[in-house]
């Protein structure tokens, strides 16, 4: 067990500050994937906004129709044909 810890310490000491610059083609792929993620987030935001707008319009439309039918119904009932 102690030998494994010594090996870990050896690698940590020797490779602790090591860093390598990735090739350019990898960065192109990363940028492309990030752009796709941003587009997905935007389209999801637009979808949720559209759903919210439709629900608000449906609520207002139902409320308006309910209000107008209450006012018209007594007038129609009193009118003699």
C-alpha cells in the first residue's frame, strides 16, 4: 500500500506542472460543440416563451369570453321574438 502511495507521489512530483497545448483541430471541434449548445439553449428559451405566451392568451381569451357572455345573456333572454 505504501509503495502505491510512493508511486503516486513520484508521478505527482514529476508531472505536477506539466501541460500540453492541444492541437488546433480539437479547438475547432470544441468551439463547434459550444455553438450547438448555445443554439439549443436559445431554441429552448423560444419554445418556453411561446408556450407561456399561448397560455396567457388563452387565459385572457377565456376571461374575456366569460365576461361578455354574462352581459349578453340577460339581454337575449328579455328580448321577445
